C-alpha cells in the first residue's frame, strides 16, 4: 500500500511552497539535465499509526518554519520504520534540498527498495550513489532506467569521475562500452564515453602527448557525430568546443559554438560558453553582445549580470560597469561581489574613500580576504600607512588562521611604499611565529635582496629548498640572484637548469637562463633564451635584459626601441629608466 500524497493527507502549506523548490534539487549540477518522468501511478492509501502521523505532522510544520533539520530527521526516521515509498521519497527530496548528501543517499535507497518499478526512485538512487562514487551500484539503476525509458543520465556519471585516476575511471568506461554495444546510437552513452575519453586526455597531457591527442581526437569524433544527429543535443556542441580549445584551436572552437547557436539559438549554455571564449580571445565587443542577450533573457540571473559588468570593466566602459554592478548589489548572493568590483573601479578612478566604503561592504564570498587587503592599499594611497598596518594587525588577531596571508599583505604594502626595512621587520616577526612557511621565507628573501643582504636571501631560499628540493620558484630565484649579484655563475647555472627542467615553459626561468648565459659570456645563447622569454612575457625586467644584450652586441637602435616600448607599457619602471642612464653613462666612458 502506498501513502496518500501528503499534500492531500496533511494539508500543510509547506508542501505547497516547498515541492517545486525541492524538485529542483534532483537535477545534478554537471549533468545533461535529462528530465526523468514517469506516468503517475494509481495512488493507494493506508492508515498510519498515531506516532508516525504525529512525527510527519511535526516534520511538515518544521519545514514550513524552515527547520529542515527537524523535518529531515523525522521523515528519515519514519522512512526507516514504515518502509513507505512516499515517506522515503519525501525524505530524499528534503535531504537533497538542504544538501545533506548522506541522508539523501540513505533515503533514496529506501525509496528505490520500496518502489522498485519507480523510474524517479531509481534515478534518485542512481544520482546519489554516483555522488558517493559507488559507481557499480549506480550503473545498475541507470541500466534499469535505460531499459525502461531509452535514456538515462550517464553523462552525470561520467562527470563525477573527473577527479579519479585513469585506472579508477576504467571500470566505468568498460560498463559504458558494454552498453554501447547494445545501444550503439544512444546519445547519453555516446556523450558519456566522449567525456571519459577527454578526461583521460587531460590527465595524460603532460606525460604522454601522443596518447593525449589520440584520446582527445576520439572524443572529438564522438561529439561531432552526435551534433550531426537529428535529435537536438547542444551539450555535444559545448563539449566539442571545449575539446578544440584543449587542442589550442580557439578559432575552431568559436566557429563551432557560433554554428551551434544557429541550430540551438536559445541554448543558455552555448551562449555562456561562446561569450566566455570570446572574452578569453579578446573579442570584448562580441562578448558584451552575447552577455547582453543573456541578461535580457534571464534578468534575474546574477552570475550573467556580473559577467557582463566585468566585461564592460575590462573593455574600459567603467560607467556601464558601475551601473550594472550597482544593480547587482540588490541581488541576493551577489551583493559582496558587486561591492568588491565597485571598489576596484573606485580605486582605479582615484576615489579611495569610496573604494574603502565598497570594500567594507564585502561580507562574504571568495573576495572577502582580498577586500580587506585592498582596504589597506587604499589607506596607504591616502597616506595612512600606520592605519593600514594597524588594520592588518587587527585582522590577524581576528582571523589567526589567515595570519600568514595578512603578514604577506603587510609586507607587500610596505614594499610598495619602499619601506623595505619596515617590511623586513614585519617578515621577521611573521617568521618567528611561522618559521617554516615557504611563502614568508621567499618574500623575506626577495626583500633581503633589495636590502643587499645576499647572505640572508640565500639562507632563506636554501631553507625552502631543504623542505622541497623541487621548488622551481626557489631554485630560479636563488640561481638568478647568484647570477645577478655575484660571480658564482656556474652554481647559478646549475640551479637554473634544475628549475628549467621542472618548468620548461616558464618565461621567468627562461629569462634567468638567458641572463646567466649572458653573465657567462655566451651572448648568442643569452639572446636566444631572453628573446623567447620576452615574446611570452614582455615585462620590464625581461625587456631590460633584452635591451642590454642588444646594446652590448652593438645594435643600440633596437635596444632603444625595446626600452621605449617597455616604458610605454610601464612608464614608471625604475629598471628601464635606470638602464637608460647606465647605458648612456657607459657609452660616454672612453
């Protein structure tokens, strides 16, 4: 016998208000959003014992008062005691709504066991088992759904395996392959296989480029074939674009998304992917157009509104960005983000008081720490360095678990003000409290170099290397320092070679290799390395190195051009301005 639907039996408003919300939680976040439906069954009723009915009444009233802990507890207990599918279903939905995954799994399994023919029960069990990474059990439920309905959410299953190692993912791949032999044209199975192949490709990218390309191309072939099928499936287009981007084919990815939008003009997912890829490729006007369309279609979507504001900000349309962010301050869940970026705009505009006010309004979210440190930066710009330091000290005392980050923020603040001795004192204090923290040690080493205390700089960097012999940042920093400030060139070369072996594409390390070659007298080798670094990352230091090499080689015109272009990017660069003076003085010497 089945429980009479509780909305009829109990007549509690919570059900009317809550069912739609709870139902939303059944949709997996990263899945293809396949809707699981089944024909309503004839409802059978049976009476409950007084104690059970009382607990369920209490649960409904508690839910109406937002005491979901009581509602879930009572429903879960009664689901175990009564084995009633309706009670178990309700417990599963409440648990999913509040994000209690273990309780949701428990209730979903009770529901599926009590109503073995229910597609919705099976789907709920499959989703929760997948989240728990109990893939073998989940697949059995998905297979049942596939046999009965012709489709099941295997892409969600594939998405959850992304955190696994390849060998851990292999059993899932084998199950998918077996099912594909039975259902060769099933889109969900094909798409799941493509996802699994691409996940393998991502994990093999650094260790086996050949196998990586093979797997990625196989995944690409599947997604492209899905897109050619008659059944609309925009997720395949989206994954095709992501695979192309993984293969460094951004224009092909853009073309794929543009073509996909012609077939699926109302696909929010494709519009978002297209807009983000446009941003990443510097096509800001086109991205603004896409995000504007999305905002018009989804005016309550705070994430899209924030994206549009940030693109306007990056484009330099500060007034448009400010207007959008001001609107966003009224969106629940986005108030802090909006104030954070309004603070950034105010800072750029020179309105430091307004910036502080906005940063003060950041009360939650991932930017809360950055907002606190930005406040100290704004105070420093107003000449209130002591106030800024006092604020950071208060922050350390209030949040001791973040003390290292606040010490680093104080050091950065003082270095920015060229108060190097004060920065050193702050770092000494920090390292008394956290003597083995590599970030503090590295920061003090760099500041010691500014103070020409090479002994202290080397000691701190070697302490880091004693903790982690493969720390490429410390290896490079020590090697460059020895090459730049001493005559220990062979030792510097060995350190930089180790760093470059660990990070062969890092422009900073490539530049260091060029500089040590220059110091060793290998000018041609130096030019090769530093040119490569400059093309990847033309910052002031790399530009200064490249200009000096050209000057020494006699190509003074090219050296001057590099310095001029560098100063256009960074007009206050002390390194480039200092290089001009030094080279001009050297040229005047007999």
